[in-house]
């Protein structure tokens, strides 16, 4: 029996290369951060490049695979993470968000900031119509997950 490979299986090697390039200063730091979680099974650090948006001092990353993404499941087991964003690194506390309203709000923010790129991704790879409504976006968001990465301060240790 052969196992069909999903898009996510094909992206894993690409993500590893992107993470290594990012660490060497090659990559899109305005769009991508490196998130290091602790593997829920292995206990080892796991680094994942993710698109992000920063809003009011908090970095937000979304999971296209929803709650099934390994990095998201690692956060559920241990919300203490390390973030490499632009030219800085910091410890953070990750807050998982699965409420479709909040996820849709985040997607609308991303659409305002990157209208063509996000609409293409959502339409070509996620199956949304080109002219989707807020209701379409909320239905879509119900299958996704979001994480707020709040920099760790002495108050939240």
C-alpha cells in the first residue's frame, strides 16, 4: 500500500531550507519569522518558518493545517517558544486561538496588508472564491488556527 503525499509533506524539506537560509540572513524577514517550539514527543527544539503579522507589539501566525500542524500541537503541549523575527530573537508565550471570528479578523488584517498575495493563496490553494464574503471567511476560518506570540516579560514568567 502506498501513502499519498500531501502538500505539507512536500513543504517540509523546503521549510528546513528556508529556516537555514533565514538564520544566515537570507530570506523575507518582513513576511516570515522562525518559531522554535519544543517537540511534544521528542522534547527536542523544532524550528518552523511561518508567515506572520505584527499588530500592537504581538506577532500572529496562522496554521493553514489548523490544529493538526505539528508546531501548533507542540504549542498546545508547551506554550513557551522562541521567536526569531527580523533582526531580533526573544522568548514568547504562545496563545492558541481557534475562534473563527478572531481567525477571520486576522485574515482580514492580512488581506488589507497583502491583498494580492493572500487572495491568490486563499483562492488557488484553499478553494475560496475570488470575491468571498465575511461569512465565507468565517466558515474558512473555522478550519484554521491562529497563535498570538507575546514576548515574555518578567510579569509572565
